[in-house]
C-alpha cells in the first residue's frame, strides 16, 4: 500500500523537475535568440615570428580593456569581440591579412606592432575604409599619408626629437653619432633627430635595408666606430633591426653609451642577446650603457598605470612594458569611439547598425568618432594622462629615458617633462632657477628622479582599536645633484612628528654618481583597518610619504628595484624576523608603488582662476600585507562560544523529564555569549558595520532561540498526546542546528582558508 502511494508521488516530482528544466531551456534559448550580435574588432599583430612576445603582450593588454567594458554590458548592449589575425612579423602576411579583414564584418582594426607590417597593411585598410589604430607602430608615414590610420603614441620623428633634446639638456653631450636604417622608420627618426640637434655636432651614418634584412653594415658601422673622441651613438631603427646593429657596434669595440629607439625599451628585448657568446661569457656585454626612449615606464608612472600593471601581472604572470600600455590605451580609445558611435545611433537613428549592407557606413562612423577625439575636452583618460589626437591622428606623448642595469630597464636619473599648460607658471623665474629649459616653442621641466627604498626593520605592534601601528624602518633616497629638496618629505600618518627629520640623515654621501641619503624612522602611524572579515581579515599597513614643496614635474620618486632586490612584480616576500613580534599575524608580502597628491585648488592666485591645470606632488608608498592568524585568535577568544554551541546542541537530546533545562540552558547561553560578544567588541572598538565575528554570535543567538522553541513545542505536542510528532520535531531541530553549524564552518573555510 505504501509502495503504491510512493510511485504516483515520485512520478509527480519527476514531472515537476522535467517541467522546470523545460522552462529553463526555453528561457535560455530566448536569451540566446534575442542577444544582439557582438561588435567585432580585428586584432592584427605579431603573434608569431621574431616579435611574438610583444604581440602577445599587446593581446593581453587589449583583452583586459575589452573585458572591462564587456563586464559592464558592452557598448549599447552589444559585447565587443576580438578577431585575431597573426601577421607573423611579415609585411607580406600583414597585407594578406588586411584584405581578409576588409572582407570580414570587423568594423575596425587594432594593430600592428611593427611599422613595417603596419605600412604594408595601411593601403588595404584605406581602400576598404577600415579605421585602424596602433599603440606601437611609430613610422611617420603611417598616419601622415592615411586618414584611416590612427596612432596612440608620438610618431618616431617626435620621439627622436625628444631624444635629441634630452641629450642636449640632460646628458649635455657635445658630439653624437646617429646610425639609422634607410627605411621609412629610420628616415623618420633621422629627420626628427637632426631637426633638434646642432648639425656641427652630429655625424650621420645610414644603413640600407631590403626585403626585411639589413644590408652590409660593416662599412657604415666601422666608420661610426672609428670616429675619434668621446660621444654617444644613437640608433634609429625599428625593433626588428636594432638588435643586430647594437651587436655589431659592441663587437666593433664601442663600450660607451648607446641610445636606442622605443622598440628597445623592454626587458624582454635583452633576449636578443642572451644566446650570443659574448653575453654568456660577460653578462651585460651588449646591454651595459644601453639607453632607450619609452612612452611609459612603470617604475615612475602614476596610479592609473600602477593599477593596470597589477591587473596585467595577475592575468599574464609577467610585468608589462610600454607595449602593453600602448595597446591598452589604444583599446580604450577604440572603445570610446564605439560608444560615441552608439550614442549617435541612439539619438540620430544612425551609428553601428551591424547589418550586411551597413559595413562600410559602420566603419566610416567609427573613423569619424575616432577623429572627434581631438582636444582636451574630448580626450580619453589613459595610463599617462588624457589622450587625444592631433591633426596627423597621432598622440604626441612625451618620452622618458631609461637604461638597462643588471637586466632591468629603469628610469634614468633626470627627465624632461613637457609643459603643455603654462597657465599660472612664471616660466622666466623657473628658467632662471634652472627648473625649466626651452627649445624653440617647446618648454620642459627638468625632473629629478629619486630612487627610493623602504626596508622594514620591525613591526612591533598593531592596535586595531586605536587604528594605529608601530613600525621601525630604513628609508633611503638616491638622486642626481646635491639639491636637498628631494629629501624634504613628510609622512602624513606619522603620529610622532619628531620621529623623522629630513635634515638629519644617519648617512649621507655620493655613490655611483648619485647623492645618497639614509634615514631611520621609528614611530606610530595612523591606519585605517578594514574589519568586515574580522577575525579572518587581511590588513594593509601603509607607509606613505609626500613632497609638497616641489611639484611632481620637478621631482618624482621611483622604486629602487636594485637596492630593494625586488622580484619582477615589484614586491618583496622576504620575511627576516621583522614581523616575529606579531604572534597573531602572518606576513604576506611587501609592495611598493609610486603615488601622487593632486590638487585643483587655485590657492587664491588670480593667475590660476581660468587655468585647467592641476598641481601634483610626488609621493611614495610601501604597503605591508598581513593576515590575522584566525586559528590562534579563535582558540584564545572564542573557545567559550564553541563550548556553548555544543551545550545548546546537547539540549536537543535531553529527555522529557528535563524540559526545564531545555529552556533555561539556551537562555543562560545567550546571556553568557552576549557578555563574550561585548568583550570581543572591546578589542576592535566602535565600527560602523557588522563584522564576521558578530554575525557568528547573532547566528548562535538564533540557534539558541530555536532550541528554546523546539523544547517548548516538544512539551506542547507531548501534552496533546502526539509523542511521535514531538520526536520528529526534535529530529528536525537537531538536523537544522547541526546543518547550520556545518554550513557556517564550510562557508568560512571556503571563503577564508588559504
């Protein structure tokens, strides 16, 4: 009889499950059917061949930008989809791919990496009216002769001019030998460099290139190497040619300074020399005294670039270079153009329509939207500031000079920072002080780079209730010149102002051509602790200093990667006893990053009332990451609570004769745990939110109430003669109680166990 009753019930439940599954399947099909077609963008780059590492880096950075916008719903409800095309660093392949892109539904192109492949594909894009945007190809002819090609960086002639101006203002070199290739890239570089460097101090040597190969170099390079007297050699060649030129120069006996173009400004560039016999026998044979210009250097970049570097590192496992930064900025510009076209579609009935007969019109609208990003008011926020195109569809971003040292590429001690908005600046006075230098109509700040390190000696106390911690550490700075303004910094969170005096270093001197200052700081710092996950929390102790005497254009602090012996990601995991005095905490890591303090205030100066410029002051951060040892904490503070949980659970098994105890024990447990909760809260002080440990107590209170109600219901059912139902009720209460406790343990373990 019972079996016959169960079968219809089983069939009923199976029918319900099948019905729900059918409804979900239909709903999913409807969603897929109504989902709008994605907007497709071609990604054309060197995913194989000699420049594959740079192409892969560009792809990772581009995908980061695409994922960001897709996570927010895409563009006007449409997701963006990348369609990959590998040009294999070969112009012929790039030209064939360009034709495939022209025939595809892609509305635009992101790429190429090399100037040679970009120039090969550019005529096809122009004929098919496909807008293209590159973040790395720098040859002037790419954009100056093609109104469908855009570039998210300065052309090579502008980069070369910046190198020449850096040599004149910073290195003060009287004599320069320029070795360049006689292709579009090399000619553009030579033209830009020669326009900014005195002809009587410049000797130029050209190298022929044909079919992607450099012709005989011996004659020209022998002549360059035999030039009498000291001087700098500047190599104006694309990254597919410059390694061979640098190898030949070093093998001709050139041991002095060589400056390469931007393609060399990557640590992975040194892989071009790794297998050479000279490099194996004498590490640094090719890279010592090797400089390169770069549009972005992460060791001295601002907050936006630092945040991007963290995201890139998490996705790729390696640190980014300027190539990734350029690709990310290019993708951001393209996304903004797509959004502008979508807004135009919404209000004007046009825009990207994604119909088979609207492909050409869609592409034209994207090109128009890109061209409209042509002023500071329409600019897109990039990693180094606001991005917008000039009349040649370039973004003339200033370059920074870096050099290789022990396999690392780091910012050079002095830089030129372009003054784009001179409003409110007394240029004549600043030039008289030596802070500003002028070339024709271009004016630059001379920026001092301060290599900075913070080495933790000991963290002796963390006071969560008082929002403070005590730390003892070394601070050092290395910088060019003897101006002490670089050391005039302050720690805003330092409670004892007398603990740090910038005028009293414990060591001072000169090393390796740089001034050196060493300080020791020991004091209490104010902190902001995030206690939402208490006692399973991870805290960050910030050591931040800033210089409010000199603007960031004059002084910037960078991470002293050599002095700190950092890993590639800029973090230190070495635990040398500095945290042994914190038994309740476990050290996770120590991270450094460059910071800045921005102010839009006019400070009451009438000259600044109409200016849009903001004043930034340089800063530096070291962040100590610690995780609370929750097991030790709970053993010391929450053991009574765990015992109360077991006691209350035991009451669910008490016999009928102990009805009074089934009610009084949970009540007593609530009172006891409330006292314990007050003691726990006294350790963390007043916070304006609920922390995890409080939630645990609140759940226990609910379980106590449930145990009381279960005992009361059991007594009522027994008095009514329904003993079997009373027993079932107790079993249900036992299951709910144990299941709740088990679920809490599982959730806490999955969320916080490491």
